[in-house]
């Protein structure tokens, strides 16, 4: 059931009406008729990366009449032909180009946090789209940890509302942070979500269904979710949102060009202004001229690209005069606890995102740690679930026995707000990729607060599962999501971009992806990334009209 | 599509499983073409070895079977699946700073495994008895810090990741664990704990109504015997 006017959304973003009805998921006509620019055309805006941030910006700017070319290193997916209902067969969705990980607590990449292709990581994201809380924008002032943002919650709120309508988000009324409703009603619960709610109710904890980026009811030509549980393998149904269906179609209809298979390796800057980008396509090198450049390659590749773009004017990397590029990269501590139930759960049914509890989100003065965590249910498929079992040290016959019991287990996950640290981040490694470009080395180590948070989250998850009737619980330690690496700040000594996502160093160069977040809260980041990109687009549209962007 | 399966319906690896007669592929006519092709290919076409040399293949095959407790036929052809992945350079998208690339780490760790087996039992790993192999592998899992030139815990994670992702992507293993398998475009309709789709099969083998806790205890005991760690596990 829809509680808002489709008409208003459609006037802002028509994507859901541009995906086809019937047996196909891709509007081939729209792709065929795509406008194409010459390399010599100085387009208004070239965007590196067609994920959450890049695609949102492309759609907004194209609609405002700007000439836009958006490049992505990966393919332009056709859900019908390219995606499968199979874990191992979905490896191509992830960024599996070589990367090095290091530090005391290294973070696994690939399927865990990095997408590659038009739609970006949201192609295989789980689909949770909560907002940050107002407190997230000033953790330094309130709690003496993390950092303050150069903008506040109210600056982002209108964009949260816009994007929630465009995805659209489905969920119950949200009592936490800034209380708000969702455009679509909550979905029915699957078995794993049911267990979560049962346990939370027993403990007197509030848990709410949603918010997920899966329409519940009619929304344009998008199909209804069939509760097949393969959200992390790409939604073949066109039910779960990703920019491939929520923003790219409208961008195309307004004259944007999408160029897949284009690996950008340098942002070219001369006389203090960005001139365009160099990229490889099928082995050959090209240069696209542009009046403005936006980098949206996410928290590992965006810093890597800026570091690779070092020049005589920027010896340590583009925009890196104050050593801020690649710093303060964050992941959320995401331990997952599985509980064993005597009844069959079969958690592989229904979308993995269902229920959320944000009762532990903010700093609790009675605790010995700052900030907090959220709890959500996750429903790993067999290959991923086997990591839970092997993480207990089980192998051989014992591992098989646990796996044979798969249908009896329900899994909760938490998102812990690990704090931003200068030492956590991206540098260039000695290794080279297939193009001969230095690969990223991502170093990550936890601080004491981080460890306490994750322990606390684990014990809450164990309590919920036991309250729901679990006879045994097992926990795997892991991380989820990436943000930071080119954070926004009030001054160039503290960050890479300003409140409008414009780099301090180069006035016509922007960063519009997850790397600009100064802190991460305990919310999944995609909605915030899209909202920030939409806000940046408003800024660009208004300033371009008043001529501010002229050299 | 109406092709017959290369094994009797309901077959599981080593004949183990708790979902008597459940055949995940019984639903394949309701799957999309791309997924069906992929899964049937995994089942019907075991790739020839291209990455591992002869001796490496002996060691790797024995290692993967030990990690997965695959001691009886029919087996999931994990060795061939891991070999194909390594040959194609299909990594998980990262390597630890202290580890070489996956392909190199695999080759090196197999040599070290043979060295360990030679030192303890005077034979190469694959020539050891089941119990001896179990002990060698347990030694690597228990090692703190470096194991030869590699960090032991990263080696362990490399082996178990490759082994499990191959094994649990195979339909024989899905039969064993009662997983519903691919579900597009059919989807799922029955979403309540304790309920099943009409075609799903209830857990519990008629002849083996042993409670979970007892089953795990039993598996742990037999594992302890196999790895010579009996005392710690009682
Ligand atoms: C398994 C998984 C589950 C997740 N679940 C959730 C969830 O439930 N909720 C949530 O909010 N978030 C979730 N996320 C995270 C979310 O998807 C990301 O935070 C978000 O998509 C990041 O947006 P972005 O624009 O910064 O980058 P991305 O969406 O990753 O887009 C970056 C794009 O840039 C391209 N690119 C990179 N470098 C270059 C280059 N040099 N040249 C050309 N192209 C380049 C990449 O190919 C990619 O397509 C999940 C992620 C994963 C992997
Ligand atoms: S569960 Fe729903 S949203 Fe997720 S992949 Fe399946 S159809 Fe798409």
C-alpha cells in the first residue's frame, strides 16, 4: 500500500516507470537510444563510478539539463542474462581485482563490501536503508569521540525523504533518531525475522520491521518481491532497489551517457582545475574532457584514484596536501550470532533484510564505551553460513554436522559504530593490477572502544536469540560496509571535501560517494550516500546557474 | 531439461543427510535458464585439472577431503572445483599483506603440508592414514603465529574458504542440508518457522532420531579420535 503520491516522485525521477513490464527486466530501447558524447566534447560533468553516489548524481544533473558522462569499471548488467540465484555463481558482481589488506584487524573485501558495475555495490547490497540519527552529525561535541560533520541532520533530512520515496523504502513507523514514517508499509516477515521479533518481545525490546528498499505494493513497473532470499546475489526480479533501476533509467532518459567497462586511472588537473579523466577501455587509453569531475568509486577506489593522480602540483596525490586522502576509512563491526532452534527455521526464505532494533544506538552513560550499535537480522545462504561454522574452529565431521543442521538456525547481525581513526586507511601497495596500476592496501585496526562495542552487541544478540528459544548460540566476528577515506570537513586540514562535497584543493572536482562520511553511526550507509549525492546535485545546479563554477 | 540426473534422486555426499529422499533438483524446471545451466554444469561437468600438478593434486585432494570430512563416495568434486577457480584466478578480491597471492599460497602450503607429514609419519600427506592426516591438519589449525613462512591462521582461512565455498555450492550438499536452492522465478510462499513449502522435505531421518546436542557430541568425539586430540574434547 502506498502512502505517498507516485506523481510527485515521477516528476522528480521516472526510473520505476522506465523499466519494462512483462518478461524483460531491461529497457533495451532506452539503452539503444542513449546519447553519446565525443571524447573531445567538453561535457559539463564526468562521473567516475555508477554506484549509489555516482548514479544519483548523474540522474539529478542530467535531469537539470547538464551534459553528463558516467564511467564504470564494471559491466552494465542485464539482470535476466547476467545474474543467477546462486552464491558461487555471483562472484562477478564483486570487485575482485587485487587488493591488499593489513593492520591488526584486516577487513575482507570482495563480496563483503565492494561491487563492480553499473549499480555499484547496491546491486548486491542487502537492502536495509535506515537514516543516520541527528546525534551522528556531532559525535565529537556530544560524546568526545569521532568527528563533527560540517552539516547537520536537518541539512540532509529533505534528501533522505526524497530518496526514500524513489527507492522506495518500506517499513513500520520509525521511533528512533528523528522519528519518521516510510512511503511503503512493512513487508510480511520471514522465518528469521519472526524469531528476531519473538526474542525482542520477550525481552521488552522495541524491534521494527524495515526499513528495506523493496517496494511493497505497486511502484511504477517494478515487480513485487517473491521472497526468494537472494538479495545479495542481485535481484533478478527488479524488486530490490539499486541505482541500475532506481536512477540510471531516468538519467538515460535525460541524456546522460553511461560507459561501462571504463577503468579510470587519472583525474587530470592543470592550472588548479580538473580537465577530465583518463581511462582504459578494452586495453586502450582514452581521455574524456569535462568542465567538472565527480569521483564516486567508494572508499577504497576513490582514494586510490586520487593517489594515482599525483602530479608535479600534487606530489603526494591529488587533494592530498594535508595527508587526508585515504585516511579515516571505517567499517562497521558486524558480528553475527546464530541461534539453534528445535523447530525448522529455513532462514533462506524471504529477503535477508527484515527487522531492525536501534535501542542501543546512542551513547549510554552507564556503559564503559561511547556510541553504540544496531541489530538487524541477516539470513546467510549455505556458502556464507559455512563461515559461521568454520569460524568456531570446526572442520571435518563436526563442521558437516553443524551444516547438516542449517534449517534449524536463525541469524542476527549487528552494526557497531567503530570510530574513525587516522591510521585506518588506504595507501598504494607495490602490487600492480592487470593495467599496471598500483593496487590499494587497506590497513585496519580496532581501538579499545571498538572492541567493547562489539562485545556488547554480541551479548545482546545472544540474549535475543535465547529469549526466542535458542538452545545454542555461535558468533562469528566480521565487518560490514565501508565509508570514509575522503571525508568532508570544515577545513582542508581536516578533510578532503567541504560541506558541499567539493574538494578543497580543486574547485571543480567533487567526491560524491561513501568516502565523504566523517563518521558512520550504526546505520547501513547507502541511503545516506544517495542523499548526500542528491544534496550535492542541488548545490551544483544552483551555483552553476549563478555562474560560480566558471573558471 | 528433462534430462536425467547423473545420480539417483536424493543422493547426498557420502550418503549422509537428514532429509530422506529430498532432491533439490526436483525443482529445477521452475528455475530460470541461467541458473539451471550453471548448476547443472557444476553437477555434470567436472573440469579437468589445470592448475595443480600431479603431486599437488594428490596433496590438495586429500587435504580438501579431510577439511570437509569427505571420506566416502559419492563425493563432491571439490578438488576439480578449487583447481578451476585457481586456474581462472578467481580470488575473493584481496590477499593479506603477509600472504602471497592465493595461487602461490596454495602451492606453497601444499609443500609444507607434505613436509609436516614426512616429519611426523615418514610419508607424504596423501599417503598417511586418515588419523595421521587429521593430526597433521589439526597441527596447522593449532599453530600460533607462523607455520613455515606463512601465518598459520591465514593459511587455515584460505583452505577452509576455498573448500567450503566449493562444497556448499554443489547440489549434492544442498540435498544433505535440506536447502531449498535457487528460487527464481518461483520464489517462496511459506515463510513461517516450522512450516515448509509442499516440495520441501522435513528434517530427520527415520532411522536416526537423535537430538541435536547428542549428534554434535558424537561428531566431536569421532573428530577427536581422528585428530588425536581426544583428551581436550571430553
Ligand atoms: C554484501 C553487501 C551488503 C550490503 N548491504 C547494505 C545494506 O543493507 N544497506 C546499505 O545501506 N548498504 C549496504 N551495503 C553497502 C552499500 O552497498 C554501499 O555502501 C554503497 O553502495 C556505496 O556507494 P558508493 O557510491 O560509495 O560506491 P558503490 O556503490 O560501490 O559504487 C562505486 C562504483 O564505482 C566503480 N569504480 C570504482 N573505481 C572506479 C574507477 N577507477 N573507474 C571506474 N569505475 C570505478 C565501481 O565499479 C562501482 O560500480 C552493502 C554492501 C555489500 C557489498
Ligand atoms: S527476496 Fe525479494 S528483493 Fe530480495 S532478491 Fe528476492 S525478490 Fe528480490
